[in-house]
């Protein structure tokens, strides 16, 4: 019986993964909602919620659901590097995004570990930096758990958004060192070195 349950569990997630890869996000979400509880279910569902199309309001509501799912995946498996990476990507998108995203966070009191009350936050820039810092912390945790070139590239991109050129260049170069066929990291690092020369 246990073998049959594990097999059904794997089939649910496999079908959802295939639907996600085929860009059939609503169908993938439907399959994931039926799947057994697991860190992988929450990580994949967080990814689907993050990428679901819709109006700006629908997308932002889906981001809140995505964040909850990444948090749940990490709660179930604190060593799940891909869940930290997914949450970091979401936070980086929010942190690097437009003013409307920050306004939405305040309107909906999205709790992501920071105070979004405009009377207590020293301007929107501080809020944006705090969200990016949380993304960088999650990228760093993912790297500590799994030495992956794309994790370094994305953390380097977040550092670049913060204008931390030294850290950005180091991570971008490391991404290409770990995967020499990945030229984007070294090319971006080279461009940053040229642009930030005193």
C-alpha cells in the first residue's frame, strides 16, 4: 500500500510538472491542489502562482499565495535549496519592481518580515532595499545548500539592482566559473567592470 501511495504521489507531481513546463499553468495548479502534502508540491505551486497571468491585482494576489507556498516548502524541509531560490526570485521581483508593487504591499498588508506602514518606513527606497536584502539572504541560503551557478547569477543580479558592484561582479564571475558554458555571467561581470571603473 505504501508503494502505491508513493507512486501516486510521484505521478501527481510529475503530471503537474509537465503541465507547468508546457505553460499550462491553471491546469498545473489544479493538479498541484490535488497532490499530497510535500515540500516539492509547495515549491512547484509557489512557482506556478508566481507566474500565473492575470490583471496586475490578480498577479499580486498570486504573489502572496506564492510566498506562502515557498514558506511552507521551507517549513517542511529547511534544506530545500530550490524553495529558497524560488522565494528569493519572488522577493527580487518585488524589490526591483515598480512603485505600484510597493503600494499594493501596503494596501494589502503583505507580511513578508518587514513593516510596510508608510509612517514607519523611511521612504519607499528603504522598503525596496529590505525586500532585496531578504532576496539576497534567500539566495545565499540556497547557495549554502546547493552550489548552483544560476543561484550565483541571480544573487549577482540582485546585488546589481542594489548597485553593490563588487558583490555583483564576484557572483556573476562565479556563475560562469561553475558553468563555463554559461557566458552570460562573465559577460555581465565584464560589462559591469567597464561601467563602474573610476
